[in-house]
């Protein structure tokens, strides 16, 4: 093997996250840096997708759009926002010398044109959290935004995969599902709530706690929902295998659950977790595109409709493929601490789901 080949293989070994696996031993996800620098595309079939980011002028939307612009699998990136500055965001991104062509759309009158023909729609639109706010405090504003955007998706690209980022995800994904059901285009395989930031945080915080220099070798499945106590990292399933005392497990779980609050407080009211959320959303979007392109063994955690728990929507590992979610994995073996935490959080999760369903109903 040439020295260049060895360098590429070494880079792949460092940037691609070591993941958990289901019974088939199939890995999940791909590292952001993997595709950002084009390494993952070496030797693979060139794929070609149209991706829309709704809320592309916001704190999450702008960096997310930059990540997507750099994805070699994307031939066209469409940016939508109600704020006219999104046109400037589009011009800015268009100067990046990557394959994706960029088009920007402003306001209700241009929304359908933005969505027509899209393969993947990523929705970070809405207001961000501020100090003292819970994700549920955002419901009053963001619920209506998600409903409106999903009505447009149903009209213009009913077969697209939809990644919901807008909080509270525990409620906004059920809102999206109800809108699609009413429009006659609901396919549970194609609707996913993005909880991947919880996985990123779990990997990072466990690496810090256990002295791993490279967090990308760590994987921790995170199940449940995407708010507070509904976020349940399965530390007992961490790879590489790690031992945690009860105190360590409780402390790490709390930090992962409160990661968003940690950022909001650190920014002192000037913003929320925008950059890390953008990176997580871009990594998950790439996993979706890899599945659409026919790659096998693409596993990632996502909040989807399933029957693995008593709540009708639940985050767990899913296998991504040509039609979206091809398979949903159960939680697997859990520690006594994790079993109690899951039992305790289910009523809160169910209440958030009901709130979303009732909003549309």
C-alpha cells in the first residue's frame, strides 16, 4: 500500500466513530469529518441528492447548511427561511468550492418551490432556548412552525425523508406525523427526530471521564426522547467496554441529560447549542443519505414511531436504508439503574407525545 493510502486508512480509523452494533454486528453512523473532507467518498459510488434546510438563516441552520454544502453526496442544497437574510446565506455558501449548487428561498410564497423534488428535508426552524427555558416552553411557538412546514412537505415532497430538529422534539415529531396522516402521505419510515446530539455528548463525556484521548472510538446508545429525564444513555452498553460505579453512571447521565442547559447557561443568554447541534444534524443527515444511496449497515439513534416501548415514539438505534428506517432495534440489555430510569421517564415522554398529537387534533 502507498504512503498516501496508509494516511487515508489512518484518517478513516480516527474520524469514523466506533459504534455499537446490533445482533448483526452492523455499525451505525459516520463521522462528520469523514465526509467533510471527502474521505468516505473514496472508492464509493457517487450519489446525488437534493437536500433542503428549513430555518437556514438561524443559529443551527447556517452552520448545518455549511456542513451539508461540503457533503459530496449532495448535488443541490436548498435553503429556506422567513428571514430575507437567507439569500445572503445562500450567496455566502455558494462560494465554497464543493459540488452542491445552492438556492435560497424566502417566505411562504417560495416554500413549495424550495421543497419540490427534495430527497431529504432537515427542519431546524423555530426559536432557540434561552436561560430558564425548558424545551417544552418552546412548544407554543415551534409547534405551529413545524405544522406549517410539514403541511408544505406533504404538498411538495411527500416521499422525502424528514429530519426534525425543532424542539421540543418529543412533541414536534408527533405533530409532523399527524400532519402527514391527515394529508394521506404518512410513512413512519421516513420521519425521524434528530437525537444524535445526545449520542455525541455521551461519547464525549464518557471519553473525558474514562481518559480516552479520542472520543470517536467511543459509542454510547442513547434511547427514549430528547428532553431532560427522557434522555437515557445506556452506559452499560458503552464500547469500548467500561465499568461505571452507580455514582459515575448517575452523574454522567445527568450531565448528558442537561447538556443543552449547560450550553445555554455558558452562553449567558446569547444562544443555545447551535454548533454542536448543527454538527450532529449533519452527521445524522449524512447517515440518511448513505442509506438512501444503498449502503448497508448504517445504524444510528433516532426518535421514531415504534413498538419497542409503551410510548408510540421512542429513540433507539435504527437501521437506515433506501426507504428511511428499515429496522428498529430494541433497547437491549440494561442495568438496573437504566431500567428504573426508563420506567420513570415513560409517563413524561407519553405526555409530550400526547401534547403534540392534540395540537394537531
